[in-house]
């Protein structure tokens, strides 16, 4: 059996997939984020790397399960998702994002509304760089372009301060139908060699207090709890139709 797998094309997820081309009997499809859920729902793949938003929207349609193996979650200052803004702005009325439907865009929208009482208009980046987009907008969210010389906020750090739990970004989801018992082992073979379970991030300068955080590269009880809380937030804001339970794949049908 060839295991068909869908994962977002964004570089953010590459550490979980870097060795995929060398794993036997695995067909790895790198597609836009919204395509991953569609491919899983229409039985075009057996497994997909999904966000909490995609999982919450799929869960009521069939028995979808989270495979407790590789995952991506951001806890505190992690230097992976940034909100760039024009200096000296008084408010954020217009924000540009790589994708309007991406979970990280929706997470930012939720964060701005819940904590700062801001509801900016979001438009798509349409291939523009952060610098180009800021000529038209007050702020730009990016998880692809790292521009440390520009004014910006770390979105995961803001999320952690606001909600007191890590930001779950993606995890493996399947339907528990005729999948091999060694599925977690197969997924572990996809990851970048030497990828740690947790990756510590530290920024320390002489002019400001140290900022630190953790990138989580594997499912855990803490990530399960953060996912449950995030799903509740998504339901409260009308982004998923039901309060979704975190259900794990255990290798049995």
C-alpha cells in the first residue's frame, strides 16, 4: 500500500517533511493549506497535515483522528510568524496576509478582535513582498518572509500572552480506516534528521529583556490541551460549527 499524504506547501512545515522523498511507499503532496483538508475529505489521501481550523471543520463530517506523532506548535517568542506594521501607526485598519483562509491569518484576526478590539479588513498579498504590501496596508502577517530590520510583533508570543497557552499550528489527521499499525513510525521517518521534540528560541540584547519561547515538533499532552482550548475559541468566534473533541488515532479500527 502506498500511503498518500498531503501537507501545506509553506516552508514553515518543511522540518516535518524534509526526508519525505526518501521514504519508501509514501506519496507526499505539497499543496496549498486549504487543499490538504479537501484531499483528505474526498479520499484522495489517507493522511493530511492540518490546522486546528481544518480539523474542527472536518470533525463533524466523519471520524477523523489526530495521529500523535510529529506536529507544529509555537509557545511564546518563536520567530516563525510575524505581524509587520508601519511605524507610528495609531491603529490597524487594513492588514495584508499571504492567504485569507489560512489558519494563521484567522488566528491573528481572532487575536486582534479578542484582545485589542480591532477588526481590520484583510486582503490577500497576491505575491507582494512584505515591503511592497506595507505601502498599501497598516500591517502584514507573514510566516515566510523574515525581515528583522522592520517593525514587527511575534504573533505566537502575542497569542501566548493573550490566551496563556501555545498556538497549535498543524498536526497529522486521518480517518482510522485500513491504515498500517506502524503509521507513527512512517511519519517519524519524514522529519528532518535530528529534529528535536522541542526547539528553544532565545533573543537576548543589551537594550531589552530576554525573550524566549519553544517550538514544539511533536504531539504531547500540553499540545492536546492547547488544541482543545483553541478549538473552543474557534467555535466561540463562529469559525467552526461545533465544539470539537480531540480524538486520537490508536492503531485500531
